[in-house]
C-alpha cells in the first residue's frame, strides 16, 4: 500500500504517527490488530462517532460499554 500524495509506503507513514486510524476488511484488521499505535476499523466495526464541539465526556460510559470497545480490549491484551 502506498500513499498516493507522497509516494511513501503507508506502513512507514503509520508508524511515524502517535495514533493512526485505518479502514479495511479482515486482512487490514489482522495486519494491525496487535499494533497499539494503529486503530483498525472496517465494515461493522465503526460504531461511535463523536464530532468536534461535542462534550465527549457525556458519552464516555457509552464508549466504554460498547461491544466494539470491549472486543478491542479483549483482542489487544498485552503479554507481560
């Protein structure tokens, strides 16, 4: 995968940021599921949208209790 504006590989761009959000199918999910700097999303996985100007604290309980958030926490357990 290549960023079409810069010609640089997308993986290089993703690993330089603090947090990246990527969209794709199951292959994309599997590729990035263990990388805590990348939040992979795909069909049926984007469940909550909070836009600028919204007091997000009001919705924190909803985000934390959402099935998608719980799945993300379960799937991303870190081995110590």
